[in-house]
C-alpha cells in the first residue's frame, strides 16, 4: 500500500516521545531485551523498546521489525549478516521481520560515509543484483516468517507532488547535521540535491511499513533517525532504532567490503570460507563470535575464559569457522574444509585447485603468476617471489628472473592460493 505524502495527516506533536501504554515487564520481556542488546552499538530509546516488547508480550501482537538493504552489489558478505543475524534473533522471538529491498533508493545512491557524490545505479543493475539478495539473506532468515518488500511499491506512486510534500517535512538545517554532508560542505566538495532525498525516502519507508524497530549499521544512524522523525510527523508511533557495529574485514582495520578485498562472501566455497575465518586475528575473533555466532553469550564467555587460561586460541577459531561454514554450506562441507586446511598447514596441496592453461613458454614467473590469476599484477608477483611467498611443485623459489618451460606445475602463492598451470 502506498502512502502519498499529501494524503496523510501530520501529527501536531513535534516531539518524538511515543504513546506506548505501560505493560508489565516480565522475565520474558527482560530476556527479549537482552537478545535485542546483544552485540548492538545503540538501542534508541531503550525504554520505548522495552515497552513495545512488553505490549507485544501482553497482547500477542508481534512487532514489525524492518531492515532495508540496497542491492548495490550482487552478493552478500559476512559483514551484511551482522544485522541479518539480529533480525533472525528477533524473528525467533516471534516478531514480524520485513526484509526491504531498496530498489527505488538504490537509484538515488546512499551518501552515508561518502566524501563524494555517489553515482546512482541503473534499473538493470538493481534488478540484476536484487535477484540474489533475498535468496542469500534466506540463508540467515527464516523465509517462512519473513515479509519481503520493495520500496518502489510506495515510492514510485508518490510522484512530484508527493515528493515535494515529503520534502516539506524536513529542514535543510537538520539535513546538514549529518556528518558526511557537513564535512563535504566545509571542504567545498559538491553535494547534489538528490542526495538529500535518500534519507527522506528511507525514512518514508518506515512510514509506509509502520515499523516498530529499524535496524542498520552504525553508519545508518542518521537515516534511521529521519524515519523516526517522519513517523511522528505522520501521526504514527515512532520506531525505535537499533544500530549494529560495522564488522572489520580480514585486515582487521577497514570494515568488511568487496571493494577493499577483505571480505568473506556467504556463497564462496567452503574451503575458502573456512580458511579466511582461520586467518583473522585472535583479538578480532571474539567480535566475530559476538556478531556472527549463534552460540549463547555464556558459551562464548566460557570459551574466552578457557583461552585466557591457556587453551590454544586456534581451537576457538576452528569452532567459529566450522559453525559459520556449516551455516552457509553444511556439516560435511565444514569437516572437509577443516581437513583441507590442516593438509595445507602441513604443506599439502588441496584436493581441488583451479586448472589453468597458458601459452607462451618459456614464460617469466611474474607474468605466469598474473596470467594464472594468482596475483593482481606481474610486479606484485615478483614481490611475492622476493618475499619467499611463491612455491612451484612444493619448492620455494627466490629467482625473480625465473622462466618456466612448457609443462605442468602446481603453483602456490601465500598460504591459500593454488593453481595447476599447464604451460605450452
């Protein structure tokens, strides 16, 4: 159902306080609050959310919990599943989760965290990416208890009149409170007018869906608060917001991102997923446990105490890697991935490695590594040789001037990259 902005009566109350009636806060309600708070960065306002939980517990009416994702890339990585895991936890408590695909907002482009105008996606790109989003999200969410929506349902019918009416409900001064807009304005960097529309349209999604809670990463806090403000403007009980931390990638520094090549995709092969999880630092492992594992906090605390008491942290990391790999593949694949990793650690070659056929023998080692897709460039390949990170048929090489004749070679770069190269 669409909600044209000029057909909804605005609330005369400009405050964001809710009118949630008082219901008894039982042990079950307190337990649900604890689930909500696990691993979260902020829950605002917490008292309002507690009363929403109490009302739902007393009346049996599930709360409406919204998560919006713009299909800006074709695949989901573990960083995306941080909020999906929280959705699943709340879903398991009996609440209605709404997986919102931002097919309309994707064409605007989310300016969150950007220091430059972000080019919007085309309709074709959006449709192509959206095809895989829900299928992959269903590896975390329970599909039978998930409502899937597209925000074009109510955004397209707004038209020019509705968009102008919506824009009248938020000020430029409030918009410029957004940190990335402020920094770009002070730096003299361009801000397109259409970028102001993104938080407005995301906020309007909450009006259309009448959400009780919206989830997002910490970089989405401003957008989530806009939704809360707009709901009050339209006379609705404002949603609460729950932000989850951004998950650092394999480098342990930057947030997980495909563009930074520090990600673990949820559809990548089990062996690769397992090995990547084993590569994270011992310190970062505990954040991964909190945000990605379905183990209880008590179990994680006990495991951490064992490690602090002298148990090898690798044991804990293996448990995490097997749990995550099992979730997105199965237990058999996770066991096989563990065996493969142990084999590699002993200097063995994985059972399945890419087969590559190359022409041009004799071929220099740098060019061979690049053409076999083991490095990004020939110069990177030569650096890896210099650093002792390249093996051919199990033997480490150090000669950057090496040229290989025709034949078949098992080539290894680093700990995890292999290829069986046939050179002609």
